[in-house]
């Protein structure tokens, strides 16, 4: 299975997801309910392919960053704040950082077009791309278990995005919503910073991955808030505070990602980010921003089921990693 087979895999999963919904309605599974019309406009739908391109850059950038961190760690037998300047001398890390920067740009553009709950789950495709890239680089055949995990991942994401496209709404983001998000971010940032300061020598890779995923979830949400308030010409002092919070969360999250690369494979790092990040961002999008306020109860059930399928697929794929480039001899 090569990277060229990914479009066919994605198309097939999306088709299966769409067919399931049509069959369920035809059979009266949802009762006497009108067939919903797509709430996402063609203009907003442009954000979907843009988000997929961003996911590709995320996967490749994470791979290269992991290689760079591994080489710095091998040269200094440790990795911390003092080693960060040394990363600037590693081409693999610099290129990976550039690609991650492009991934952020594409993600922000996608958020400018479409609701958060439509485009953010698509980031999980990065793990599938990561697994295929690993297989190609290391010349290790993708196992049947990994193929099944990929199908579950893409099918779950496909179903989630289809349901979101049917019911997602986007309204001007009010000041109380931004205040709630900033308070939540302050609590999370203080908690994670304190945990690192007190127990950094005992913390596991999973902590760094989850911490980075949570912070990146807030980064994406705040980016969506800022974009929304600029578009609606509602830019004021509190929005500036939101930008400061966004930059702070991005910096701390980036540091945690580098710490995760120190002891974890790219598969695990990408898996954690593509599970935790969308869960946090989508959760805030639904609960605080009200992007699913028009969704009926069965759509919310579909969200949960689709999310569970995608998370299971992503986690299964991460728990059966193929050798990563970072595991090979750390020589430039």
C-alpha cells in the first residue's frame, strides 16, 4: 500500500459514510424527519480540501522535526530549553518547522472559509499519511491491522464531516464566548506549566502529547475566534488579548511537542495531536461557540459515534507503529 492509494481509500470511506446515512433515512431509521439540506455553502466547502493539504504538511513536518530532535538528543544526551538553539543547525528540523508553519497557514485559511467543526477533524488524516510515509521510507509493508485502522480513521472522519456539513452553523462570536475561552485557556496553561515545573523528570511522552494537543486545540479555537471577529468587523481590545493567548499557547504547545519527540515516535506524536487537538477544538466549537446549535439529537449521536470510530482507528494505528525515520541511525 503506497501513498498513491490514499485518495482511493479516502473516497471509498466517504462514499460508505454517505451511503450509510442515505440507507438509514430510506429505512426510516430516524423516524419521520425531513431530509436535511446541507448547511455548509459551496464557498465554505472550499475549506475542506485546504484543510486536507494542511494535514499533509503536518504529517511531513512532524516527521522531519522528529528526526531533527533525535539528532540533537543523540549529540547532547538530553533535550531541554538549552538544546533548542542547536535545532537551528539541523536542516531536517528547519524544513519540518517550515512545513508545520505552512500547515498552520492552510489550517487558518480553512477556518476562514468553514466552521471549525467541519475542517478541524480532517487533521486526523495526518496520521494516515504519516504511516504511509513511514512505510515508504523504511520499506516496511503496511500490515492488515494498520490498513483496517486507516479505514476506520478515514471513515469516522468522513462521517463526522458529512454530518457537520449538514448541520454546522457559523454566527458572529460574541464577547462572553471569547472571555470563557480565555479563562479556560488560562486555567489549562497554569495547570500544565505547574505540572512541568514540579514533575518534569517524571513526566511521560503521553503527557507531552496530550498537553500539546490540548493547547493546540485552544490555538485553533482562538484563531477561529480572531478570524471571525475580523470578518465581522468586531476587532477590539479583547481580541488582542485573544491573539496574545493564542501565541502563548502555541509557544508552550510547540515546546511540549519537541519534548514528546525526544522519547516518542512520530506516529504517537501525530496520533496524540490528531486526537486531542480536534476533540478540544470541536468540543469548544459545539459547547461554547454553538456551531452545532441547530443539530437534532440524532446528529449529536452521529457526532459521538463518528468521533469514537475515528479515535479508535487513530489510536490503533499509533499503537502498531512501523519503524520511523527517527529510529534509524541518527547521522546527518
